C-alpha cells in the first residue's frame, strides 16, 4: 500500500483501512497482525460466489 493511500484512509470520515495507532502528528504505526487480519477479511477468491 502506498503511504498516501493509508493517509487518505486514516483521514476519511469515518476512518477506513486497517487499525492504526497515532504516536504523534507525523508518526502512525500499524500492527502487522492487524494489517494481515484486515487483508484477510477483504480477500476475494476468483470463481467463488460472494
């Protein structure tokens, strides 16, 4: 994911994307486990009905 995409998702109302922690105005951290879970929840397997 591009940093600008993550920034846009964080500042959307309501916020989108994986969970994050704001350490300061310029530092935002993401847990690898949170990101992996977020990606898994959006996984699409071609050929399977939704």
